[in-house]
C-alpha cells in the first residue's frame, strides 16, 4: 500500500499551477501595459510567458516523481 496521495490529485494540482501562472502573468502584463499604453500586446506577451513560468513551476515541484 502506498502512503502518497493519488496521482489524479497531483495531475490536477499541476494543471491548476500552469493555469494560475498563465492568468497571473497575463494580468500582470495587461496591468503594466495599461500604464505604458500597450495593454493588449503586453497582456499577450504575459500570457505566453505564463506558459513557460507555469511549466517551470510544475517541473520544480514534481521533478522527483
């Protein structure tokens, strides 16, 4: 018998981390872009950066599995 959490919970947590990073980076990019006068381009740039940040976070958290 294993003492760890089920794999489904880990997968759901990893997915939510990626989505959370995408949303947070896109919002930050849009906010900074609003101050500069380029909200949409910087929001989209933040969105793409969020994908890589989210994947990096998942890798760091689950690299031992």
